[in-house]
């Protein structure tokens, strides 16, 4: 039965300004430029201030103290205190409005604007196509070769079978061919440089390289290497050396010589080209920490940020219709202008709010990990979780997580992911609380110092760590070892 009743609820909803700020906090420096471009394209009331280069209108790397005296006031809830409606007089006379309300420039005149030169070169696939064109092939064979090269991945492997390529050529290129013809062209491509290209798997790749070396310089050791890869590849990958020596009836010295030849081969021939011929990926840090006489200084990086302001055209349009009687179409136009101007102001304020929040959060992290950032010694890293920083800057844990995610800081000893500063704690036998990252560093040092002929098992590593005062279980050692991408003892063994 339907009935009516009154019900009182208390709900918490995020305003559009809060949602905008949260999204901007997640964006690193590289993505911020694209986000600003997108906003300028979507909102005609927002534009780049290309003419204003005055020092008064520029933001230094450290946020303006006049706008934010206390970084603890950068909580997302600050948006709640703002009025839902803005006074249109804020937009009309730009000269009467503080510059920080209408524009932002995230770099100072003291910043060095450096450009990174990009080297040009021939890509991996272009190199293969050039070699294909140098062969005296029929027209159809050339088409087949181009299709095969297009299916070779960046590591140099052909993941598709020749039967599948025959079908693909028939359906997509209208080229009727046979498996024998495709195999013939593939054999030609496998003769290209770098050696091993066009192989179907690692075993095939190594055999192609060994066969070419045998043609150039025949030797007994290379023949032995070919037998090991061809007949005992699984045992070789699992490092069952005793089994290989017994089955092949060879000595340890002969196996070692064959292994040395195998280790000279390239498991990923596609990666053998110079890095200048491949796409370069650079990490642009969001922060820079410098050591100035044993005193750490923090600055926000300003690379690729843009000065923004409210469009003068829209400000003048807004001024012309304020206080006048309006027709229906004029009211619709007024509403559109108001919406765009409000949106532009929210975006500019959010950019400034983002800058303040990023700086205050990273400043708290730097102060917390001051000794570590001063020396770069992993053993000086303090246990730190998101809650520790959230309490220092009076922000929500989710806000700290957004700041730390996908952002980097440039330090005197390298560019680091901010997430790497956070780690759980563990208590040693003497009662001292240490970071789990310190344990991983000690674990890696123990493994690096081991004899590769008899590498330490996880049980022995557990014993060694307990001797150093780190009482952790074997399964925890195995977890840390996997996080460090260190294989098990059997796979670390060397002859």
C-alpha cells in the first residue's frame, strides 16, 4: 500500500568545484598541460594570457603567501565556504580584481626553461623494410614480406603462424599465396639484421643466432651450444645443469664454455637498436628538492604550465548586459556567458588550489623524511603511511593518495616516485621501529654478496636477517624477494 511520509536525511555531496580539484590533483605535470588545453577548447571564456609577463602576475615556485598563509587551509572542504553564485563585478573590471583570482602562472622568472633535443633515426621496422627492399624479390613476395614485418613485435618476434598469415593475406590483402611461399619469405627475413629477428619464440631466436655464428666461425663449442638449445632447452631455462651434463656426457668445463656462448646471444633482437632510434620517454618531475649546504629546499616544477585568465571578450559581453532588461534570447545568452565565466573561474582557482595542496603535501613529506632525502640512504627512510602526512597538513587521506599517485620528485640522488616514500613499519629485536624498505635493502645486499655457485635459499635468508635483528618469517622474505624481482635460489645459480 502506498503512503506518504516525511523523512529527514543527512547527506554529504561533493560540489562541482571539489570534483574538479580532486581530478586535477591526480594529474601529473605532463598531463596537466593537456588538461589545460582541453579546458581552453571546451570553454571559450578561458584563454591563455600570452601578453602578461609582469612579475606581479607570476607565481613563484612556492605559492604566494598573500593568497595562502597556511597550507593547512588547502582542504577540499574550503570550496564549501565559497558562495554558489559569484558577483559579476568580479569579472567586469580586470584591473580592480587581484590577479590571483583571474589568472595563474605556475613558473617564475627565475626558472630555467630547458629544452630536450630529440635524436632522429631509423626505427626497427623501417630498418627491416629497407633490408627487404634491397632483396631481388617478386612483387607478391615483397607484399608478403611487408606484411610479415608489420606483424613482428618490438622485441623482434613473429607471434603469428604462417598458416594464419596465409589466411590474413587472402582476406585482408586479397593476395592468394601458400604456406611454402610465406615460409620462403620468412626465411629471408630471418637472415636480416639484427640476428634472430622473425623468430617464433625464444628457442627459435637463439637457434637462428647460433646457426649464423656457425656459418661465420664454426667451432665445437657453438655446436655444443646448439645441441643444448635444440634438445635440452627446458632443462637449460630451469638451470638443471647436472641433468644436462649427464645426458650429454660432457664435463662442467665444456658446459660452462657453451653457456658463455649462449649468454652472448640476444634474447630480444628488436631491442638491439640504439635507443636514439626508438621513442624516448622522459619523466618530468613535479617537484625538485635541492641540497643547499645541508639544507633541503623544495620547489614546484613549472615546466609546461600556462598562464590563464578570463577572456576580455566575455567580460565585456557580461558587462554590457548587467542591469538591463533582457528578452528571452538575451537571458539565454546571459545564462550561457555566466556559466562559462563561472566555469573558467572555478578552473583557475582549482589550478591554484592544486598548486597549494601539492606544495604543502610534498613539504610535509620532505620534513618527515628529511634525513633520508639529505643522504639518500635507504636505511634512513622512516616508516610512513598516508595517515601520517594527512594529519600534518590537515587533509583527507584520499587527497594525500591523489597527490602521491603518479607523481615524481627530483632529488640530489635521482628522480623518485613519491609513492616510494611510503612504507609500512616493523619492529626489530631491540625495539627499534624500521621501514620495510630498509629490510628489502638489507635483503638485496645479502643476495648480492652470496656465492652464485651456491645461492642462499629463502630459509637461509630468513636466518641471516634474524642475525641482523630483523625477525621476519620465510614467507615474508619470499614476498620481499619477489617485490625486488629477484628469482629463487635455483634460478640464481651460475656455473
